[in-house]
């Protein structure tokens, strides 16, 4: 509620400034101009949004699958932990801005380079909290499972994997926040469609309001995805949200 | 040298009627230093102890005297450096209930059955029946967070019993509970073990708990731990903690501890 009030005040100030200062619309469009662009260009925005949403969704999926596979491999093998972990950290220092055009040169304007970039950016924030959650599993629980004669796999399935689920979801939430930036960056490096592509074309055409509308859609999409994951968290791990000691 | 005789592998769901015994002979166990500048810790030395089939033995001692190491040796979680440990597979119940927060009470109690490969429905049925016996009827679907401390320990004990192991290792099972609940749980455990006899090794720092529950009480020395006294508790059950024989035994055990 307070956030909504603050937002209204900020928007009002922005609108007043653009009207009173006489600033050019292609330098800073007024909120009403952005709203107009949002409405008038809706079919253009929608078709490009579908492209970018696909890149983000599929890229996240690739990141989650790869991230969980990596976390599992590192968890089960000390050798792999020593081998993969440093490489993984190293992979995060690759300057995306530099390799994005290279990937486009190798794989063309299609989906492949976008998926690679979104996955590369999103994968690390999934692996780290997942691994941390796996490492934090109570050593006494593992002992308990051993006295029951449980195999390594049974302990993983019944104890470690459910215990790691909150970590996986935390990682996914972190990833969602940066996936949109990664997709936009990938599109800027070379694409023929998508909201990033649209922004890139809108600025030289003096359609700044359209570029702002594209940004607005992208951030609304990220917020929605984040909300969806928070909802999934409540459904999948209700035990983490329950008050303790409510029984007589 | 280690001789660990394991009972033939069979479905733990069927409780073996033949109860196992526990025999430790001249056991020593030293843990390597965790880092440089720290001396290695000899947890137990010259430790000998026997629990006959169906007997409840309690082990009392000052903190850090190797009581937990003793249980890990019995459960086969760690191997002795010297000496021998002979015990059928044992189930461990710890001070913390270690219930899985995402599983309901009945699914927590059925954990060992599920590990043994018992089908979900059958495992739940067995677990639910035992929970009802333990006064937890109606709480089968409750998550651990919705149960009180005493209830959680009862679920943990049901899980331990359903492992089908004939030897139970209880590591200060009620230490985390408040004094009143602890007394209730001690009486409850005594009656549960009367109904379903097991060979029990109970580790505790509560001398009264040891005397009230056990057939025999071993007093351990400070680290490196070994048995310095063994007291027989020949008092019929159900026992009253104010019974004069029990009070006298408690005094003796306390004297041995101070010695």
C-alpha cells in the first residue's frame, strides 16, 4: 500500500517535470506517453515479448537442469567438487558483453546463443544455495539413516533432497531477477526479434516511449515470475512457513 | 581387532523375538586431532560392558566421558581402535528428535520401514497403529512443528522401534525436555518397554533417570571413559522414584560419580 503511494508520487513528479521543463519526448518520455505507447504498440510489444519470454523461460529451465545436475555431482563426489567448483566460479567472470557477439557469430540470430547466455548467468545462483543446503544437512540425520541401513541414494532421496529444496527455490528466485537482463543483453548482441531487439531499434527511431514500454513489460514479467516462485515455495515447502509449537 | 557379528539380514518390519546382546571388551577409541595444535582425544579406554538379551542398561557419567562414542561403537557408526564390539544391528535415538520437518508424524515414524523397502501404505498402517498405542491417535498427519516436545520424542521412539532392531541405543533421549515432561516420558518409556521388550543401552547424565529405568547402571569415569562401577537395580516395575531402595541406589551412583 505504502509502495503504491510512493510509486504514484514518483510518477506524478516525473509527469510534472516532463510537462513543465519542456524536455524533448525522445529524451525522457512522460509516464502518460509510455502508457500510450504501451496501448498503441500492444501487438508489436506482445509478439516481441513472446520471443523474450521464451528465451527467459527456456534459459531458466536449462540453468535449473544444469545447476541441479552440477550440485548433485559436486555433492556426491569430492573429486568433482575439487574439479568443477573452481571452474564454475571462473565461468562467472566471463564478460557476457564480450562473448555474446561471439556466440551470435557461431550460432546465428536464433534461440541458441540467448539460451546459452541466460543459462550461463542464471546457473551459478542456483548451484550455490542448493549446495549450501545440501552441505548443511544435519550429520546426525545421516547417522540415523545409516543405523536404519539406508543406502547413500536412499539418504539422498529421503533426507538430503527435500532438505535442499528451499535452497533450490532461493536460487531460482535469485536467477529470475537477473534472467531478464541476460536475455536483453543477448538480444542486443544480435537478434531479429524480442523486447531487447525492439528497444535497440526504438531509440534511433525516436520512439523512446516504446523502449520504456518494453522495459516496463520485462520488469512486470520478472516480478510475476518471482511471485510465482514465491507461491511455489509456499506450496512445496509449507513446513518452512509454519509456526513452531502450536500444539498443546 | 574388530568382530562385529551381524544378525542375518531380514525384513526389519517383523520384530525379531530373539533379542540381541551387546558385549564390549577392552575397547579403546581415539579421535584424531581436527587441526594442528589440538591434541587427539581418547574418548574411551579399557571400556568393557555387557547388556544381556532383553536387559535395560543405563550408562551414566560426567559430560565428555565418551558416552556418545560408546553408542556409536554399539551402532557400528564407528570402529574401535582396539578391543571388540559384538552387537546385532542397533537403532539409535538421539537427544534431538531428528524428525524430518516435511514428513507427517506417521511418515516420520514409518521412515525406517520405508528404508527397508516396505510399501508406503503398509508402512503407514504399521506406524499409525504404533502411534495410537503411544497416545498419538489423531496426530498422525501432524507435522513435527505442530507437536510438543514430548510428542515429538514419542514419534521418534516409534520410528526407532519400527526399525525392527532388537537393540536400542538411547542417547539422552529426554534431556531436551522440561523436568515435568521428562518424568512423564520416563514413566511412559518404562511402560512402552514392558509392552515391547528390547535390549536397551541408555546413555544419560541424569542418575535418577538411569535408576528408574534400568536393570543395571554402569558408572563411567571422566575421559578417557571406562566403567568404574556397576549397580544392579533389583526393583520390580512399575517403579516409584521415591521408593527407598531406588533412592539409596541413586545416592550410591552419585558417590561413585564423585569418586
